[in-house]
């Protein structure tokens, strides 16, 4: 007979356990930073289950036994590594490396030259992917090296992980990373949604891969770089598995492994060298350390690996590390600086962000002079003050972060920062909403917001106007040349005036006009993103564009404030729908949208929007390679590449017999000659625009080989 009434002590204990479990789970799933061990978690969880078994009324919907931190309480299935996933020993100096090489010599007994392969140490999380006869059968995280988590479904969502690899059987190991640009984009989206930000790309990659719902992983952009193959024979030595082909038997060096991985279709780092002597290796280390900030992904050192796999085997491993490899870490990127001022910055949606202005300081080769303090609550919690000396860190290489103020050095007269109550730009009273961290300026005519909107409009993920960034926009706005985003496309009218402005010659105006004209064509998702609707970042814009399919549908919904229909889309919530409606309730936003994209009565807009339907339907260039040559004026090379890819093709740089089509601009030279010689179709850039702008004609005719005559 079950106990129906739990006394207060029991209820309190249950509540305490529930609260602790929820917090641990959040750390584990959302911030990817487990605060206790699995065993401790299980013990607390079991106590909670025992209480609920005895007092079933405690088992509410909110109980961690039903859901934990918004996800199912169960964790991942365990995956055993038949060959353990070891870790790498760290080196911090050239002496450490010399010692390592000495050790390698001693144990291997080799006196002559030993080759090393040097690879970047990617800063993500390692994963092991198992293939059987060419099929991806399972994938796991490293875990403690012996037992990891089964993340097969999540790995399957990573675009660049080959799902089929000829008839290969064995395990491929590598690093799952989030590229810096994807990380920044994800955090921007999370900021718009009022969600907690990831501290760095590594945490974001780990948090994204270790999701119980693979749909969430799929919505994040992850990249896999492979660095080793565990052959079937090795796996057999460690287990009783009997699989057929043994791929790696023919591979005798680490370099050959990387080559083989590439041939199988895996991405491998392109920053790899083989070194025979130490000074060459140190040069490489220094070169990559310098490039570090500019790389697309984070790295935190250089891995030295003995190239010859037979020597590797001879060296073997200790319990924790292989003896053939070592990671020469880059020095930690920390620095100190002084907070000169704290300013309240107005964002494009009116959110006020406190930003610390710092005495410029170089961290890892990049000069930092500003750091965000996130929001009012965060600033109050961390109590960073003007005049403080602070320790800075470049979080995972990307964003400068203030770690903490050095309290011992704080001057006695220092006072906490007083958050403004009015907008620093327009003076309107700021709105502080109850459950939101953000404090807002809600004046839609606030100039700071208008300028931020314009900067957003031309940014890389939006109209991507080459050569027109923040500085250019501020300048054009101050000069009164542009007031709204549609003015950007009318800039030609201001040619005369611009040419007369100090510092602007004929040529720079010409370049500006050219790059603006080159950006007149845009896909629907980028267009939606460019409008700058609160909460609608790049990922959300894609969902919305896929839902509406065409600009006309989008406009109709916007003009009639039917944002609620967006709630049908998985991943779009009521708050997005509300923001959509609120945005278009503002007549001037609707007016600008119509000016840009055209109106409901068929009046043409000043830009061309490529509907989703047409791009989806058309395999216009399916599997074909297209070469652009000469000076193309109507669109940028990046846009050309993007469109070709959207239509299923590939933009190539050289003309061969396999080239499908050559688009030739003015002054095309050798490539054009080559195309003519090979009898490849050549079209003008205007033809190209017409074809991709006019979806239906382009599709059927191109398929029949008629469109380009
Ligand atoms: S080789 C014995 N190569 O570093 C493990 N590891 O600290 C040998 N890592 O768990 C792995 N880049 O996640 C190797 N080019 C690279 C690497 C790399 C990053 C990671 C890997 C490993 C950790 C060890």
C-alpha cells in the first residue's frame, strides 16, 4: 500500500533533490560543464526515485524523473571504446619538445632522423566514428577514454561527416568543432532569444553534440576534422569483433593516414607539415600561432606525431598518453588592462548593452579595446567599475572577455556603475521588462537603432555589401546620404555629392556603387534576416523563408500581421510571431520592405529576391561545374558561388572539358579562349542573372540543354 501523504520533511527533501538535480542537469546538458560525477548524480537521482516510489504524489510533471532541465531524464547510451581514446601529453616550451624527442629516440633506439608530422591541435571534442563495410554504424564521444557516449544520431547530422565510405571498415577519430563564424552566429541567435550564451566555440560544440534530441544538434553548425584511423586489426586485438577488409594495413605513415582520410571524403586540417628537424618544427609552431586568430576554427597548440607508424607502435603508450605524440600548447591568451569607461550601447532592436572601454591591449596578436559586459544584471553581479584593473581573456580565441577585476588594486573612491534609465542616444525612458535581462529603448525613431539596423542590413549574413561596413554606414548616415536601408540602393543618385566629399575620390565612389549594385540579388532567407526583425537571426530566417517559400507570401503575411501562422513551423515560438507582427505593425518597416522587394500589386522592388521554391525546385546546375571569368559587375564572386551552389552546381576556378558553363564578364581572357576551344557554352553575366532569376524557364530549358543558346 502506497503512502499517500508525504510529511513536510519528505516534501522538502524531495524539493531539494529535485532542485539540485535540475541544476546539475543544466550544467551538464546546457552548459556542457558537469558539476558532479555521473556516480554522484546517479546516487541523488536514485534517492529521488525512491522517494517518488514511496510517495507517488511527489512525482509531478516538473520532477527530474520526468524531465531534466527541459530534456528527458535519461542520459546517453554508453559506448565502449575497444581501443581506448587516450589523451595527449602537453608541452609548454621548446625544452619540453626537445625532451620529448630525446625520449622518443631512447625508447625507439633510433639515432638517425626521425620525421614528425605536425598538426594543429583543434579545440573541440573528440569523437570516434565506426564504419562497417562502408556504412557509418555508430559514433561516440571520448568520455573517460574507455567509455564514451553513443552520439550516433547526432554525428549523422553533421554535414561533412561521410555517411558512406567505399568499403572501409574501421574507426575514424577526429575532432568535432564549431567554426568561429558559426559560433558567433549561434550566440547572436541565443542573445536575441534571451538564452544563455556559450563561452567559447568548444563549449558550443560540446553542448551541441551532446544533445539528447538530434534535431537540436542538426540545427547547429558543426564540423568534423579527422586525424586518425583505428584499423580493424587493432580493434580485433582488443575485442572479438571480426570484420572484413583491413584498410590501414597498407598505410605506413601518419601523413598517409591523413591522405587516406581525405580520399575517403573526410575533412582533414590543411595546416599539416612533415618536419625532419627541430628548428623547422619551431618555425611552423610560430607561424601557426601567428595565424591562430585568423583561422576559421580554434586551435590551442600544435600536435607533434612520429610520422612512421611502425615506430609509433614500437613506442606504444603509457596508461594515459601515447609515447609517440605530444601537444605543444600555445601560451594562454590572457592580459590585463584598465577599464577607461563603461558605455551603454544601443543595439538595433533597442537593447541596451553595457560595454567596457579598455586601454588597448594585445591578446594573442589581436588588439582589444572593448569588451561586452552583457547586461545590467550581469554587470551588477560582477561589479566591474570604471577605473578597475581587469584580467582579460579571449574566450576560445574569438570574443574578448573580462574575467574579473583585481580588487586589491581598486581605488578607494571607486563606485559601482550606475545603469542609465534613459537612452544614451535619444533620451527616451528605458523599458525594463520583468522577466527579461534586456533593458530596451522603445523609441522606433531612435537614431542609434536606425544606424545599427543599417549596419546589420549590409553585414555578411545579410546583403553582404563588399567594402561597406560599420564605418561606411556611419559616415553615409551622418552625411544624410542614407536614412533607410532602401536608400543604400539609390546611392547612385548621390554620386555627385559623394565625389565632392573630403576623402572620397571618384574611384572610391565608383567602387562603392559597384559593390552595392553587385548585391541587388538576394535569397529570401537573407532578405528576411537583413530586415532586422527582433529575434529573427540567420537560422530563424531560414525556417521562415522555407515556410513562406516566396517573397509574395512573406509580404502578404507581413502586411496582414499574420505572424501567428509562423507558429506552425517547428522551432518558431509565439515570441517570434509576436515580434514579427510588432515589426510590421510599424508602417515604415512595411514601406521599406515593399520598396526593397516590391509590393502586393506587382510593382517591382529595387532588389531581386530569389524565392525558396525556385531554388529548391531547380537542379538547374545539378552536379555541374561553372566558371566565372573576366570582370563581373552585376554580382559579387561570393554571390555567384552561393547561387551556383543553391542550384546544385559548383563554382570552379579553371576550365576543363568537364566544365558545364562559363560566365564571362568584360575583358575575359584565357579561360574564355579555353572554353571556346573546348566548345563549352559561354554566356554573359546578364544571361546568368536572367536564368537564375527566372526559375521556371531556367530549369526546364537548361535541363534540355537549350537555355544558353
Ligand atoms: S591525436 C592520444 N590530433 O586533443 C590522442 N588529437 O589532448 C591522440 N586533438 O582527445 C589524438 N587535435 O580531442 C590528435 N590533430 C590532433 C588533435 C587532437 C585535437 C585533441 C583530441 C584529444 C586531445 C588530447
